[in-house]
């Protein structure tokens, strides 16, 4: 498949990105005014949250989270006990990756009579973000996408498929979202293009930088202020040696205040030999990350870990943050990140501790002493960098609620932990393949 | 509310969301007619038109084709179409806002360029047409909530702005009134297509005829399937035959629901059915040969449904109280006028072009807080009496009255007089709200003072929202900020500051 999907060839235009961002900012301010006039008015808080979410996502305004915290405190002041407040608190907590809090607030909202659809929708998002109940989430996502065919539902499905290593399915889902889009807001289009960039640039076993760069560029074409797309494209340019192109992408967004921009710019400047400027940018990045982590640790733990594991040059801090992230949401990506950092740091003890965390913490984790017919092939799908084969036998039935059909065992070299979040049952088959574990929907980790 | 945010698709890009449509005689010149469409609910101060949306106002001839329970209007096939498109932003003057221009294509194919927010608008050389496009105070007002029972409330759109397109023209020359004076008008927004004579046409974003077709009539209660987007994609003046039955049924159910909102049945089934038939064909009807006034809205439809000839020009003026007129008609069949909680919009319309009032300024918000090393109850004991004698910038205070409505007349140490009114107080939540009556150069000033627990101590938050009044924003903000900061700062020494 090629990334040559041409947005301009679609039979519609979208609103110019600069106009859309100006309108978003103006509507955001107005929604705050309305909220101040009457915090409990129907929809007032929801609109603010929606605008702040868009501002955070597409403009990269990290202070949006602080403003949402303020909104929550105002709502609590006005009506702490209502289901409505609990639902907003859950949304806010979810945005800040405080998922345990979000679940708690959501339970309160549900008990208090919040609309079931709203509760379920947010619960799906939280489960997906935390990498738990993914089989259930996938079923629900497919159903919702089929029923409503809304772009946002398709993006959520594509994102989940990507999390579950169904790369081509994810690509197809994203493309379906693009081709079905008939509205004029540039935000959704830019979002899908960005997701496709991440898919092909970061998630697939063998990243395709050129293809990813095309998608990021399309996202920027549609929405020039799209900070995340600019940063990701700048990373690719940096690794390709296109230093001035990378710098040109980052300079216009430096004032927004996201420390990741300073970090990437420092890398670019460093590669250009402008070491004093680079050091200055790196210092801004470091203090920026620390400030963010101080205010919203869980929201930025993974970014902070990435920073400190990279040019931030503090592997201990990186590992601490990665572990915080894993404990908060033990997704495949979080575990991969933690594993990479622990491995790079040569910290076997922490790696072992992480392993324990995985065993304890992952929603539907199965410590599967199992084996598979095409284990190595499956494993290649899981991890392009490291694989340690496994040995085992386990009955999945009690955990997954399947008929009890223990897998026959093949052997391999080393122990493995599989976090199994999905499976399929072939139409025909022997006991061996009666339950075929879809490794592409599972996460592996293996620690020597 | 009217046509504001009337479907999921509108929420994606509010610049394509039509809020209202107007048709009235020019207050400046009775020989001219004004058609106007508003977009972008709750537009902020910097809102601009989308460059990817075309907005059209379309007029067709209408004839009365039946009276009473057989009431019906028929429209002609020919239409007069005004289509507006807007450009990308241009860099404005140094330090200024960007500039946007638009092009209006007139029914005769002529085009006219306009500069967005230029109050004087643009006119054709012969003076037949005059156009304005830009931000205005939202003329719509809705002052009801429709929970279990209908309850009047203050205007829910107070201080809101919208983007307006105002088209004024010589009535006789443009509408050819020798052939009849009764017309129907709609406005629609359609995504622009960059290519393509082939392929399906882009889906319409929104269209509007009479106010509240979507939000109140088709989507009248919770739990209903949301058919507003489907409605918005219908072709105005030509609802798809395969959907007419479904929409008609929804309208009948809706009207039966509205009829019983006061627990009294005022509509016969036949009249209710006729009403649904008339409202299904959704266009704003106006007669340019009769007076269009603030109260003539829907009179043409109502009279026709009541079985007699209409008397006014119907239409919709800027100040028409359309919600109360509609509710009165639907709920009690004009038995008793239902007055909502507001009698006008934030700002009334004007008598001069472009007839829609200047946009509302953005309310300024300010907040200051201090964390104190004392429990909230102890702090509230001092601060919670609405009496600000504790404030170091205040020389004298005179309290007048008690409870809600209490006034505090303050003399500051530099001799200024400030009068403020207590609007709300809750000792259990340690919170009060007040308004400024005089003394601060601001209008719509609302202050909130609250003490919250924080750790073992407390947090005092003081905030205000206001419109600067005849003073630059920065001046008013400086005054308020000084009051807040000095006041809260003084509490640190009194109670100790949390570290």
C-alpha cells in the first residue's frame, strides 16, 4: 500500500488550518466565559473540555491540562456530588492519564445516573489506553464503527488495531476514515494522517520512515500548527540528516511551550554543531519536562522517560518514569519502553522487578507457559528487536472463559511471559490449534 | 436553540453551522428587503468564516394553496440565490488582526467583494445590493429550560456572538414583486468542492428555514433517534420523498408532545396534522407587500392554518421573539402568550445597516488565590461576612441591608467609592458571589470569593468576570488585580502562608 492518498483529490476542501485554529481558540475562550457565567449550565463544562482537548491535541498547548484541572475545581465547588461533575472529573482524569481516578469517578457517575452511553464510551477509552480488556474493547469498537461510521470511531478502532499489531487492518481502517470524511473541519483529517504516520513510522516492526514522513507532511499541510506532527516529522528529518528542514519545522512552534520541541531542536542544533544553542534548548527542555512532570506526572511519564533515555541523558530518571508509566498503564508500548530502557541501562534487577509488575499489573495477563506451532514466526511479529522463546503449557480456559482445551506443547529455549489479550478459534483443528493465540493481539515480553 | 449546534456534524466545524435566518424590511428604507443568515454559535471575538464552506441564501416564490386543516404552501421552481464564499486570511496591519475577504455571487451572476467585519459593507455600483459579513452580537434569545416542566430563565445566549451575512436589496428590482409578494427563504451551508463535476455532490452541512425546525421540532425530547443530520442533508424546498413520511411522523409526534407541555390539549388531531404538514416544508415565509414587524413572525402560517387570510408580512426581524411566538403556538395554540425569562437579546438590533448590533466584547476573567496556614472555617469567620473591612485598601465600609441583596458601600484609602451587591452566599461551602454596582469601570461585573480547605490549611480564591467599560482592558484589569492581590496578600501576615 502506498501513502499516496491525496487529500487534495477528495471532492471536498477543508477549512484552512489557520482559520480553524483561530476559530478554535476564539470558541475556547468563549466557552470559558459561558462556563464562568454558570458552571452548572447544561453542556457548559463539556464544551470547555472539548475545546481544551482539541487545543491540547492539535495546537500542543500543554497548559490545557492545567485549565481543565481548574475547571474541575470550579465544578466541584459548584456541585461536588452530582453525576455530571463525576463524569467531567472522569474525563479530566483520563486526559491526565490518571486512569484509576478516572475509573473511580466513572463508577460514581454511573451510580449517580450519568448517561450509560457516556459512561461506556469513556470506559472504552480508558480500557484501551490501559491495554486491558482489549478483546472486549475491540468488539465494541468494531460495532460502534460499523454502526455510526464516524471518523472518530474509525480512528479509535484503527488505533486499537495498531496497538494489537494488526498493522494492515489499522491502515485500512484509517484510510476508510479518510475516504469517508465529508466534513470541513481540518482537525479530524490531520488526526488520521498523523495516526498513519505513527503507524508506519513507529509501530510497525520495520518502520517505513519515508512513508511516515509523507503522512506527517499531509497532517501539517492540512493543519500547519499541528505540533505533534511537526515534532515527529522533524525527528525523521533529523535521522535523515535534513537538519535545516527539521529546524524549520520546529522553530515556528517553539513558543507554544512544549518541552519536546526544545528537546528535538536541541538535537538538531547539536547535529549542526551549534552546541551552545543546543545546550540552551536542552536546558529549557529539561526544566520544561520537570515542570510538567511535577504537575502531571502520569500524563507525561512516557514522554519524560523517552526524553531522559535519549538526549536528556539520565537513564535512572528515565527508568523511574518508565516504571511509573508501566504501573499506571501496562500497555504493550509502555512495557516495550520500560524494557528498552532497562536493557539499555543494563539493569537486570529492575528488569526483573518490571517483570513482576507485568505479572501483577496487566489486566488480562496470562503467565502462559505455553508453546505454539509457529512460535518463532509469531514472535517475529511481536518484537523486531528481541525475542526469547518460551516453553510452556497452560490452560487458558479459566482465564479467558474458553472451553478447557490445554495447548499441546512445543518447546523452545527460554521462558516467556505472554500477555494474551485476544485469540481466535479456528473453524477446524486439532487440540493443538484449537485455541490459536493471536500474538499480534498480545504483548510479549521476555526477560532473561 | 434556533438552529444552533443542530447536529453532530455541525459540532466538527462551527463555521458551517447556521444558527438563524432573517427576512425583514429595511429599517432604513421600506423599499428594500434584508435577508440575513448567522453562523457559528458562540463565536469568539476572533472568529472567521471558513474558506471551505459556501453559504447561500435562497428565495423562491410561495403561494397559499389551502386553508385551515387543508393548509398548504407551494413554492415556485425558480430561485434567487445569493452565495457567499470566503478567502484565506490575509496578514493584517502590524500588530493587528488578520483580514478576510469574501465574494458574494448575486442572483444575476454579478459578484461583489466584501471585507469581513467592515461595518459599512459593500454595495454594487447601482446601489441595488448591499452586503455585510462579520461578527455581530447574537440576536437570538432563548430564555426557557425544558426539563420536566418549562421554566423561564435568563437568556441562555447572553453575550454570545455569531458570524452574520446581511444582504440588503431593492425589493422591487430583485424580487419582481409585480408577479407576487409572498416568498420563502432558506439558508444553507455546503462544503466547497475543489474538483469534480463528477462524483456525488458534497453533503450539505446545514440549512435553516424557520427557527427551531431541528432542535425543538424534530429533536423534541430525550431518547429519540437523532435525525437532525439527515434533515440537514435534505434539499431545501424538496424534501426527499422517501424521507417525507418519516419526518412528517416525527413532527406530528413532536407537536403532540408540545401541545401537552402545559398538560392541556389545545390542538385537535386534524389541526395538529395540518400544522405538521405546513412545518414540514421548512422555509421562512415573508410577504414584502405587508408589514414585517417584531411580532409578525409565523403570522402567515398561523393565520393560514387557522383558516383565514394572513395580515402581516410574517418574516423575522432582528428583534423578533421567535421562541415565545413559536412556543405559544405549539403549546397552547395562541391561547395565552408564553413569555420566557428574557424580552430581548443581549443587544437589540439597530435601525441602520447592517442592523445587527456590534459584537459583545469578551468577558474578562481574573483570579487570584492564596494558600493560608489556617483552617477554612477560621478564615471564613473573618472573610465570609461580605464586609471587606479586613482589606488594607479600604478606609470605610457601610453595609446596607442583610442577606441576598445586601449592599456594601466602600470608600477606598484613595477616596474612591465602590458599591457592590451580594448576589449569593453559602456559608456551608464558604462562598459568596457579588456584583459591582458602581465604582469599577466595568459592566457585568461578577465577583466570587471562596475559601476552600487545602491540606491542613485553606485556600482563598477571589475571582471576577467583567466587561471593561469605557476604559482599556489593561486599566480595568490593573484596578481589579491590585484589589485582589493586595487584599489576599494581607491575609498572609494575618493567618500565615502555607509553604
